């Protein structure tokens, strides 16, 4: 989020699209899972090689899950709960305690590097992402709103080949307001930001939320009665809504379908 830059000069509908990033604008959740698996395997192999200690894949996976749960609990609705570097650090601390060893600092770096290099080799935009965003920019205010911190959001935006001013008007991360979706607090803080950016009043009826996550995007939209469009792709494509508030107004499989739907909502 940049201070003091206003979005103006557009002859558009007045609608503000809040687009999620992961799984919505590109494939990133399955690549994350792949990167986690490969990194856990790397840690296992290195521990066997360097320390002669064997921790099998299943045990590593359990440790990872425990670590993630702890991180989510400690940093409830806080941007830090999604911080992958922090998660790998927490996991390695756990391993050190379990094995009664001290792992070198360089190993911590290698683990993080492994994770990000696998992730970067696999994450990609959907084929229609850039073209769709360019067209949406002609009619709507396009804001990317993500639970990622700023650095991770920037990394993914770069991997998806997106440019501010060309594919989106503004990027808002959980770090900007120190809160995560689906907290209504996030939207409460977002409104004054949008109003300042657009130099006009923004109401819930101006907002359309687009995302792949039934809870973090669709149910989040419902907290202010905004329209919600579900993009059924990536890892969460198979997740069914678990309650009424997670049901979207429209479900699409390709981002380009937005161009037709948005005239109707
Ligand atoms: Mg998402």
C-alpha cells in the first residue's frame, strides 16, 4: 500500500473489486504444498546425512502440522501466522529440541531457500489472469487484498507478472492493517483507505469480493453484505461451503468469466 497515491481519471462503474491473490489470480496453493513436501524431504535427508538421525517423512509432516497449528494459534488473525520463514524457523527449533542438537544458522538459510526456490519454480498465473485484469481495470477499481505480508505478496505478484497501474490499482496486505481475513476488522480499516484513494464515499454495495476461499473470502464478504464471487481453482477448488455464509453469489472456474458476470451483480 502506497501512501498518498489516488486512483483517479477512470470512467468506470464505481464498483470496487477486492481480489484475493493466492489461488484466485494464479496457482500458488498447490505449489506451496509441493514446496513444503520437498523441503520436509530435504530436512530429513540432511539430518540423516549430517547427524545420522532418522526422522521419517510421516513424522516430519506431523511436526510441520503441529508447527503450523501453533503459529495459527499464537498469531491469531495476525499477518505473522502466514509467514513461511517464521514457520520454518519454528519447525527447526522444534526439531532441535526433539533431537537435542543445535543446527547451524546456515542450515536455517538452506531450508528457507529450498522452500522458496521450489515454490517459485511452480507458482504461475492462470492463462487468462493478465488479460482479464487489464479489461477489468477499464471499468472497475481493482484492489488486490491478501493475507500475505507485503514481501510475500510482492513475490507472488511478480511471479504472476502483474504490474500496478496495468493489472491492479492497489495492493493491500494483512501487514498494512495488522489483521487478516476473515476478520471484519480488516474491512473496517479498508473502507477509509479506499475512500482516501478514490476521493469518494465507498459503501458495501460498491464492493464485490472475488476469491477462492469459502471462509476467508466469501464469508468475509458476507460480514458487510457485499457481493461475493468464488473462483473455483487451485487447492481449495474441492472445498464445499460449510455453511450458508460461505456460499457465493456466483461460482466461476475461469477468471475471464468475471467480465460477463460483473455487469449483472
Ligand atoms: Mg486465496
